[in-house]
C-alpha cells in the first residue's frame, strides 16, 4: 500500500503529460482545419483529370509491357506550300479573326449536322502531334437520343454534388457571372456529343501494353485542334470536363480501362436565341513576352 502511495505522484504526472500531449494535438488539428481554405483541399480533383504524363519506369518492368523496337523509321521528303510574306500576314489575320469569334455556347439547336462534317473535324483533331507518335486518343461520338439522355443524367447528378459540396464557395462564385449551373440541357439538345478519352497506355493485339508518353498533353493539343476545326465549319460547343463522371461514362460507353475521360463537347449549330457572356480577351502584350 505504501509502495502504491509513493508512486501516485509519478503516475499523476505521467497522466498529466499524456493528457497535455493529446490536447495539444487536438488543438493543432482543429487549427489547421480552421485556417485551411475550403478550396485548397481540392476535393473536386477527379482522378481521370489528373495529369499522369510523368512516366514511372517501375510501372513498365512487368511482362505485360512491350519493349519498342529500335528499327529506323523511313523518312520521306517534306515540302509544304510556302506563302509570300503578304499572304502569310493576310492568312494569319484571317485565321485569328475566325478563331476570335469562337465562344463557349450553351444554347445549341437540335438541327441535324451532316455526319461527314463530324468525321472531318475528328480527322483534323487526329492530326495533332503526340508523344512518340502514339496517338493516345479516342473520340466517342454519340448521336443516340437515349444514350445522350443517360449521359445527361450522370453528368447532372455529379455536377449538382460538385456545385454544392466539392467545388468550394470561391469556384461557385467565380462561375456566377457565366450563369452556369449543374443543369445541362444542351446534352439532350445537341445533335452530337463528342467524348474525348485519353489512352493512358496502348493495348496491342497480343495483349501487351504499350507506353503512351505524355498522353494528357497530347490529347489536350488534339482537343485544341478539334475546337478550331468546329469553328471553321460554323459549329459551336462548350468545353466540359465532367468532374467525377469518368468511370460511369466509361462504363456506359463500354470503353476499356486504359481510357480516361478528358473532355465532353456538345456539338451543333447555335440555337436561334443563343446568348453568350459579353467577355473580352487579354491583349497581346498581356499574353506574349518577346525576347
């Protein structure tokens, strides 16, 4: 009994130290939660939209991956058309004028668009450069009404959660001037939906995997050419990156697991009553540094 009594002050001291340590940790955690802005937690980041272009050599060491051959590729002469300086200046100004008219349009007509035109703009997008010429893109063109409506249901369900929970107050406030929300009527209205998938790796006929270098950057360049091609033929679209919809849309469209959704474009003619925000673009001096 005397032994226990002699240890009592020591036990109380140890207990006080443990309680103080736990209390300090709790206060630190709560302080971090309070000072960390909601938007910085990045809960909206979609795994499909994360840039995975950095290659990890360990990922390619298994027997599932094919080793590319080292044979030389035949090179052929390249003699593109050359313009006079006057022609160059005129063409550059005309092309700028054309693309400067491009706007994000959320009011799209149901009026049919020739399938051949869509084929050609996809071909144009497919001329984009890609890492090691792997062409890591798949363009899924949807015209079936039921499938379009199913896509809309998936997108709107996730977008409502994005707006209300994931995106954060700042992002939602920044979008208010554009008068956009989670309702995507244009996904039903547009005659075509083009869903652009990046192939994170290739699958050869023998089942082996092929590395797709810089697949995200390559497909992004391809999307830029696609937007220019659509503007060139008088069609409109709005760039859409449907957060957290990739796996569901991939399942709906029966795409393989090596494909991840990068962008969704509703494509068609503008509706007769279409409007767009009255925005201005930065001046050349604000976007270019000439050294």
